[in-house]
C-alpha cells in the first residue's frame, strides 16, 4: 500500500501520539491537532488523504469539521472515531459523508484494515480519472513487427518491464516512444497503479513546479484549491516524462532531488511527502549533446539513462511497413466509425513501402486515415493517398527504377511526374489550378510538364 497523508484529530494528546506512532510504523505520514478549528485550517490546504477525526471535540464537533471541509471542495476521506455509546452519531456522520467509523479505544488492527479499504477506494478513484483521460492506443501488442530492430526492441521491453530501473527511450518523433513506454508499464509490477504522462515541452516554465509537485490551497494568487501534482498522481506507478530534453535547468535540479530522495514538497508546503514512482523518460533529442552544451544536467542524465531503448526511424526498418499498414487498415475504420474491410492495391503498397516517412509510424497512421476517408471503395489505390506520398522522392523516388531496360532515368522521372500530376488533377476534380497549388508548382509548370497549352 502506498504512503498516505493522515491527520489525526483528537483532544487527548496521548491518543493522538499513540495513533500517530502506529500509523507512522506502517509507512504513513502523520500530523495531529487537538481542536476542530485547527483541523479545519489544516485540512483547508487540501493535501490530506485521510482525516481520522474524533466526533467530540472541545470547540467544533467532528461532524461540522467534516461538513465544512467537504463543502469547500477538499477531497479528504474521513474516518470518524466515537465511544461505543455514540454509535448512532457515527452513523449520522457517515450519512454526512464519512467513509466509516471506528469505536474508541481504536484497535490498531481495525485501523490498518480501514486504511487498506480507503487506499483501495482512492486507487479506484485515480484509476477512473486515468481511464477518462486515456486515448485509444494507436499500436497494441497484436501488431507484430518482423524487422530485426523491432524484435530487439521487444526483447529489451520484456527485460526492463519486470525491473524497477529508470528507462530512457530515444528516437525520432512518431517512432512510438509513448507506445513502448506504456507497454513497459503495462507489463510491470506497477501495472495496477497509474501511468501518468506529461509532455515537458508543453508546460509553461512558470507552472512546471506546481505541475510536477503540486501546491496547497492559498499557496499563491489564484490557488483556490489544492493540486496534487504529477508525482502524487503517479504514486505507486510510473511517471512518463515525454520530451524530457525540454525541461528548464531550474526544474532539473528539483526533479533530480525528487528522484534521488523519493520525496517531494508541494508549493506552499513546509513538509515533504514520500512518493514511490518509477521514471520513464523519452526524447527525440540527444541528451548527451545537451549535456555537452550545458543545457542538461549531467547528474540527471545519468539518473535517467539507466536502461536505454533506441527506436530506429521507420525508413530503416521497411519490412515493418506492411504489417503496420495491415494493422491500421483493421483498427482505424473502427476508431473512425467507417464501415468496410479495406485493402491496398499493389501500386499503393509499393508507394507506401518506398516512401521516406519523415513522420515515422505516426505519419503512416495519418496517411492510412486520409486514404480511408477518401477511398471510393474498399480497395485503396494510389489516387487515394496524399500527395506528399505519391509525389515525394524516397531513396531514389517511388516509381523510379534506376536499372530499367531501355528507358532513360530522365524519361522514367518524366513519366512519374506526369502520372503524379494527372492523379493530382483527378483528386482536385479536374481543377488544374488547385492541383498545381497542392503540388507546390506553378500553373504554367503544370501545363508544360503535361505538354499542354494554357
């Protein structure tokens, strides 16, 4: 069970001290107060997971503490404590929002049992939030990629998934770094806890600290409620730092401390909090070069670069393209609510296999989506593909054969250009001006290459 932040509320100091010691012994972080007013003030900060609250307090009773706290929007779970003669009052407290009640004097085994139950409920709450945020996985385990590079990646993923080691995944944009990070988490011992993903390049620098470490209510102007932060959201699970090279230097220092000490301090807070998080970092930049340039801390680099997995670009593993196409032809129509069983003709397949894929797997997925939307039938042809695929040169140019018989290379290139232009005109509904704009050439150039007059 992961560590919880607990507040013990009781007017008897001895009771508070005993409960705090028992909770601390099983790994929780505990504070205690002796009055209802002090409890309300402390709970208002919003970072307490569980309030263990006596109903009878010298100023504000426990039920009122709970009502004011929950009414302000703070998500603290209450366990109320009461003498046996006041069980009916405890039941009233549950009707007002308490999770459960405990009879005083509290037995440590009963307390442990309740905390396990609360922990499970909090875990389910976080899992529901995570599922609501999830987007469909673009590439799942059913897609088997045959290239030697992909097989090597799969073996690496299998080996590192069962460990607690920090993983650094490198590769160009669109190669599937997030897919493999999620696969590592899904096959790890932390799979029942959250995988929290953050794009380090998408957060404004002045918000990064609160985004990662959270803040207390009132920590700064506009902080009208507490924020847990990414580390607490990922507690027990995995934190995926996408585009980690974009982290500013100031945050790199604090991130290094959090990884080494396994503790964080929310903005506006005075106490640190233990967190148990596995780190996976991903980048399309060279962290080694950034270290040499002074833009990335060397000590953080070595903390992240424990187990490295490099994803080669798609153009270097072309044998993976046909199974990827087959996977997307099967999965994308369902995702896009398109009916039909789609396939590619040989010309379209050749163009896709020979294309350079600067956007890698992500671009291939987008190209298939484009073709599915425009296809006139279940058989996708060359004319259904986007112009950047049918007109771009890829390793000599799709459709250009340098070793062809009697035709010169120049003649083959001309024939290819003419074919691409005619397909563009067809896709533009016969509008030659629009076709020229899409091809990025002038209208006069289009007519000249077709041997026509304007």
